[in-house]
C-alpha cells in the first residue's frame, strides 16, 4: 500500500478548513432557523454547532516557534486525543 493512500486526496477530503468555517455555517443555520418559520428546527442545531466550533477553537493545536542556528523552526504539538479529534474535523 502506498503512502499516499493513507491520506484523503484534496478532492475527497470533506473536513472543514478551520473552526471559523464551522462557526460561519452554524451562524447561517441559526439565522435561517430564526427568520424562516418552517426551518425553525435549524436554530437549535445552529446553536449546538456554534458551541462545537467554540470548543474546537479552544482545543486547536498551538505550534511553538524556535530559532536554531538563526533559522526559524515551527514545532508541532504533541500528538494526543484532543489533537486527533481536532484533525478528524478540521484541516488546519
């Protein structure tokens, strides 16, 4: 099995780019639910997704920047369950 087959291609990767995109979609759902009466069930779903986006923003990976011999190096955070959950939902 090739190394490339372990990761989804750009065309089939359905993850959102960031929690901000989820928050934007959630706000749109909430607004539609509030303004259009037959779509009223979307308002609680929008609020729930806004909460998920807020939690995702809080657990997002924070990289550390170091300088070694005059060069900038960005260190990835340690892998853990929160990082895996974040990477399951978001690209960056």
